[in-house]
């Protein structure tokens, strides 16, 4: 599709979220159109880049990202836990699963049945399907304003239930991002609280 020329003044999304918005595919298309080129017509230079791309480098799809995450933590002795239902059957406090931790709530509040598999978890990793449509994590007003607020999404999580803490979590997160996913370390900033 061909998009209209880029606006001369920043759109509300650009001004609210800074330069992040320019990295979206639509932003690239807008810049291409503003330069007088059709967004879907590759230039000779862009075509050459595509042809030079290493054929062994696979695209990072959602499925590949999820699998790499779960495989990484499985190798770190985490039990892989399936996503719980989006509509929780056993938690009357939630209309929808809105976070990756929801299915582990009985562990956190000390209500896990001692004979259940849940109570035996020491380390876990999951990809939880979530819906945020109200309540504490109401993201509806931000949906469509940027590239990372959605009403339905999967949340990847790694969990320790009294086994390890920040030191290992930070080391592993860094390894996952820079080694497994191959993100450039000089473009990342780590924070904790």
C-alpha cells in the first residue's frame, strides 16, 4: 500500500512517544512516500540488501521468539508451563488473564494445594495469552497510539519460586537478549527495582 506523505509536524503518537514511532514499518513507508517513492516498490539498493542477506538467518517470527525463549529457560532447569485459559476458571477476581503471573497466583499468595503440580514448581517459564481490557492494567486508551500496546498479546515470563533472585535473572535476561536473540549489547540498557 502507498501511504500519504509524512506530516510536516509530529503526529500525536510521535510527539507522545518520541522517536520510537519512526521505527515502525508504516513509518518507513511514510518516509519512502515523502521521498517520492512508492512504499512497496523496492529500490535497487534495498533489493541488493535483500539479496545479500544471509540465507541461514531466519526471520524472528512470534513462534520463533516464543520457542527460543522457552528453550532457553528449559536449558536453565525451568519447567515449561502451558498458557492458562484467557478466561480464568478458578479465579473470581479476574475477568481475563491480564498477566503472565496469573496462573501462579496461588503460589504467590500461599494457597497452592500441596499435592498439586503447581506447588512443586521451583523454576518455571511460560508464554501466557493475555487480554487487557480494564482494571489496574487498562491499556485501552494506549491501543493504537504506539507499537506495543495491544488488548490481546502473549506475555513471556520466567519465574523463580524461592530458588534464584535478581543476579541470575539479570544475567539470564542479558544472555537471552544478546546471545539467543542476537540484539546488540550496546543498544540495551538494564534497569531493576
